[in-house]
């Protein structure tokens, strides 16, 4: 009597089907994850600008009116994921807008603007809020949702 060795064709087909199903679920989740990681880098880029604007407000008692006074670097060359940076400020409000470069991020669904809004208060300093109605929520970092 001969002993059977190896796998049958049906067993191999089941394994291939299971791997295919896992790949179909994992790849989109991984793509969303990498897009979120790149958006987090934009948030890191915003941190320096927020600090500079906050220091200006605490020192002067009002928000800066232009990017130079605020110490905000508006050069988009500092990140592969930003196509432009804009600053506006007056009184107790300041806004820093980062236009997302979808070619740099590699996901056209992540298009839009990431907007950081700072509200100054003489007693408590500046509180920052992430306001982005144009970028899909699933691509934003947790502190921006």
C-alpha cells in the first residue's frame, strides 16, 4: 500500500482563497493608515507655527497680522505633503491653512485643506483647534477628528 504525501488540489485552493480574502481586506486598511501617517506629518509641521503664533500673542497681547510677524514659514518646500501654506490673523483669532498635496501623499481622496484655528485669551493663552471640513475624517489624525 502506498502512503499519500502532499496536499490535495482542493486544500491548496482553499488556502489561496483565504489569502486572497485577507489581502482584499488588508490593503485598503493599510493605504488609509499610510495616508493618516502622512497627514500626521503635516500636523507636526503645524506645531512649530502654532508655537510661534502663541508666543507672539502672549508677548504682544494680540495675534500677528501677517506670516512674517508670526514667524510662520509659508514655504511649501518644507514638506512633500503640502502644496501651500497661508496665514491670517487679527485681534484674538489666527488661522493657518495647509493645502494638502495629493500627489505627495499618494491618495487623491485626501485632498483639501487642514486648517488650524487659534483663539487667544489674555488669561489662558492660545487654544488651537483643528478644523478641516474638506479632508475626509478617516484621513485625519485622531486629535483632529
